[in-house]
C-alpha cells in the first residue's frame, strides 16, 4: 500500500524554504496525543509547557523517526495504531540525496517525508516519500537529518564513527581520511590477491611431484597422433613380407617383366591395330584405348617391381614395432585406455608445471605491490594521525573553554587517539571523546556520562565548536537545562542561540532565559475531560508568548509586573 503524502507539502511555505530543516512533525494516536501537527521554522525553536504536558512525548515520537525501536505501548488507548510523520527540507544536503538514490527512493521536489506506523497488533510499517520502506531505512535517513540529545537513545555523537568524522572535519583532514580509505582498499585488494596466490601456489607445490611424474611418463613414451594405426599397418606388412614379395614379383612378371607378359602381348596387338587404322581411320579411337591400357600395364608393372624391391624382410624391425606398440598400449591403459587421453593428461600436467613456474614470478610481483601499497597506506595514515593529533588538542581546548559557562566549572574534555597495530580504512587511530565533569574523576567515554542534562550540555559545547563543520542540520536538545539557573542558564541560552545560526535547533526547556532567545516558540498543553487526556500545541506570538515567559519566570502570568519582566527578557518595549 502506498502512503499518501500529507496535503501540507504543497504549501508555498514549504516551497520557499531554502535551508535544510525539519518543517513539520505530525503525530496521531501516539501516547496521549490524538492528532497533532507541529510546524517548525529555522533558527532556535523553544518547546515549553507545564511539567507533564507532553513535551518529552513529542521528542519521543520524533525519536521513532530516528530509528528507535517501535513498541505497541505507544499506541493511544482506544486506537489501533500510532502514526509519526516528519517533513524535511533537503536543500543543500547532497549526501542525503545520495542515500535516497542508494536505497532506491524517489526525491520529492527538495522534500523528504518519513513515516512510521506502530500497530497495536500486527506488523509495523514505514514509508519514505510515500514508498514502503524498512524501519532501518527511515532511521538511516532520519539520523542524517536530526541529532537528538537528551534522555533518548538516538545520539549520533555517542557513536565512535561519528566522533571520528567530527574530528576529521574539525581538523580539516577529511581529504586525507578519504585518501587513507582509498589506499586501504587498494592494499586490501592486493593482499587478497597475494593470499589467493599463496593458496593456489601451495596446492600446486603439493602436486608438483605428481605432475612431474605424470608429464615424465607421457613424455618418455612421446606418443604421436595416429601412431598406433601406423604401427599396426607396418607390423601387418612385416608379418606377411614374403607373401607380399612373392606375389608382387609374380604379378610384375605376368603384366610387365615376363617373356610373354600382358604388356608384350598387348604391344603386338597394337602394331596390328596400326595396320588396320590405315584402312579405317575410325578405329583410331579404339587403338588409343588399347595404347592407354598398355601404358597402365607398364606403369603398374614397374611400380610392382619397385614395391618388391622395398619389401622389408628384417625380423628385428618387426620386434621393434611390437615393443613400441606394447609401450603405447601400456601408456593408454594407465590413462583410461585411450592414447589421446594419455597425451592430453601429459599436456595438462606440463601446462600446470609451467603455470607454477610463472606463478613464482607473479608472486614476487604481487609481494612487491603489497609492500608498496602498505608503505603508501602507512605514510598516508601517519599524515592523517598528525592532523588528528593537532586537531584533537585544539578541539579539547575550545570545548573545555565553553564548559564552565555551561555549568560545568570543573569540566574536562579529551579526545583519545588509540593507536592501531595496522591502519584500517579509517586510519591508524581509534577516536573517542572522553569527559570528566567533576574534580577528582578521570575522563570517561562520552556514552558513560550519567546525567542526561550534563550530557546534553557537553553536546551543546561540542555543537558550538563544530557548528561550521557538522553535517546534521537539525539539533534537538532535551534536558539541556536540567539543574541549572542564573548565569549558567543565560550562558546556555546564548550558546544555543549561536548554534542556531548554523542549524535548526529544537529545545525542550523550562528556562525563561532560553525560551526568550527563541525565534519560534511552541507551548505544549494537556487537556483533560471526563473521557480522555489529550496533548496539543500552540505557536506563541505577542502577548501569548509574554504570558508564557512570565509563567516560566515563576510569577503570575496575568500580573503586570511579571509580564513586564517577561517583556524585558524578550526585548519588547512596552507601549
């Protein structure tokens, strides 16, 4: 079944979007959400609301598009299936276009529509631009478009391969990394050829003695094509040599060499015909026939004489023939009864031996090529490692400089480069980001940081430094403001605003300082009646936004004092 694209993709608002981002998130029958459409714009988008209103539910629904495992527990009570759909702009993202082409999905006028459906019972389904897809394909595409930081599992910066790519981009070493990958591919291909040659050569070496014996057996006899037939014919002649000699002489004498041979008799008759022709020229034709017959008798008789003179009566030659024929017969029997098979076996054995001799030269050539490829790979990997080492120190310094302002005064950030015994396609280093957020603790891998809020702020520091090189256009921060306030809250807000200059940022927040920096403000509300609980969203502008910021400041949103404070935070001049 082909899923229908949402009608909203025809909107001019979408057609005018020039930068890559998440344009719209549609959720239906997911948790307490019945039917909700969240529209987002570029820059910093704040998602606010009372605790329990459903903000994290929206983030959880988004994470479903990013590859999170589907569970039937997310289906809203009373519904049969939950639906999550995201509409993305792809402008300026050729790598995503390439992924779409590789996976075999169509491109929809610069837009990408990802959709996942979770059934209460039965099979879950997924679509890419209206075409049926696997959840893995949707997750792969979603992961290239959205980076989610917080309590959810989908955090690409925790993946070692992503950390390596980030360091290479930051160190301006992407070209060198690509060269290492190419050289590793060449080295690996040549090594496979050499290994295959070694296996093949070992097999041939083990067969060498057998092959040499086989070739020697045939070549020592050296049979010729049709030799058996020739030998048998010669043996037959030698075995009946006396009969042949006597018979040939008898016939020779009768037709040519005897006193009263047929040739002499016919010659006399021809002389008589000469006389008759004088009286009747028409007899000339018959006379010619008799003359030709005489010539034939003379030719045949002469050749019979020659034959008789060449008849071999040597009994030694007959024994030689018998010995030779016996050798050929034994050879044919050894190879299946056919002399042709024996000759073919000998020829193939010699060809394999020749191949073995040539393969020695091939092996030397391959060994040289493998060594040259290894040297080139190691040199390129060394250059890449040097760039990474230099870039790692700079990245450490820039990230650590941001941590105090983000509420982690004792924070330390390290890029660990673990040397490999031999270079891989990714170079000669394992790259891992480590952090220590408190005094006295050794830096640990980023994935092992306990607090979701602290992890989100470390990610925020990284994103600030990497804003110019990060390939993921949309960043989602959940819990980034956990446990902070005052000046730290202001620093986090300013930092997110700077990141939003290069990315679309969606932040779930309770901080008025942060919400006030947003270019787009969405409030999440929970509605309850006697029948059910529902979550809805509202885009805030004007006084509605002032009241929401006033509420977040902890005051009465209807109080003139609270609202004036909110206006000051929002930079709105009264009156």
